[in-house]
């Protein structure tokens, strides 16, 4: 239904800087120094937690990447600091979406990242802004998933990350940190869902461990990120992912507070 030159997917419960759209449109109208249109506009965000605390995801300086080579050379720098798997910190060129019939696949979860990866091969010019005009609301969720649904979400996202990695390799992108964090965050998040499911049904540690061992192809999947660079955060995630018993104890202590 969109008629404009660009599409921006804004979550209904988030907020944006009141002057950002005007500034973004002005920048997009100018285009590159050669008069070409920007294929992608990417910018930072503020995560706003239910407690009122905030964290910022932003680059220190704007980037004007006017060739595919420039974009590929800066890809790791950009998406080690800005979220890759979300659509709300990016403007997408509508003609690219229409010409290549790109869409959000019917997945249980992870469809945002799958869509972005399908768009990635067509990005030749990219403008990255250092500002944080998008305010992403992070609310604590009380919704519980069944063990079956948690395993299905894991499988969908696992397939998505394998596809994403193949796309990165085909385009000559390294994306070490993007891949590594995607792998460990997915498994850690799945552990949380499995723990909630077990805890809600008043099941035992044994049931939780049996559920984690039922994750399809976990060893092969972990090998994707095994030799990639480790940030302090990823090291912590990796420890809990590789020791589900320690994860269970940690969440038992958290739940008891």
C-alpha cells in the first residue's frame, strides 16, 4: 500500500524524535554526492527499559557510504554497534522491495531479520547517522510460551541465522560479531522460554535439562560462533549456554527475588 520512495517500519509502542522525519527526508532528497539515491538509511536508538533506565546504540560519527565496496568495508563496524536484526532503525527503498518481491516470511519469530537479510544484497549506497532518534520501549513481558513453541521458535531462528551467514559469506562480509551474538543470544533466549515454560508448570530441573538437550542441531549451531571474536557480553552468554544447569540455578535465584 505504500506510495512513498522509502518505507520505515515503526513499532506501535515506540516513540521517535519529533523532528527526525523532516531531517531524514531532507537528507534523502539530497542523495549521494553523485546524485544517486540512498538504498539504506540507518540510525541509532535509545532502549528505554520499564525501570526508566536507558542504553544507547549509536555510532560516533555519520557515515556516507556511496559504493558497495565502502558499505561492505564498514559493515562490521556499523552492525557491531547498531542492531542488525530489527527493521525500525532503517529506512528501506520501496523500489528494491517491490522489484525483488521481498517480504517478511511466515515464521514463528525472526521474520524481521530474515527480511533484512533478503534486502542486504541490493544495498549499494548506505547513509548511517550517528544520532539516536528512535526510542525503543522495552517492557517486561509476562507472556509464557509452551515448550513446543519455544523449540519451534528456536528452529526458525536457527535456520534464519544459517541463511544469514551464507548471505554474508556470498557478499564477502565478515560479520563476526553479528553472527556470534546472534547465535548465543538465540540459545540464551530459548533457555529463558524453556525455563518459563517449566517453571510455570512447576516441573523439575530434570525436565528443563531434557528440554535444552532437545534443541535440534545445537552442537553444529554452536560451532558457527565458536572461533569468532568474543565480547565480554558474549562470553557471559556463552558460559550460560554451555552450562544449562548454571543457567537454571541463576534463574531460580532471580525468580526468588
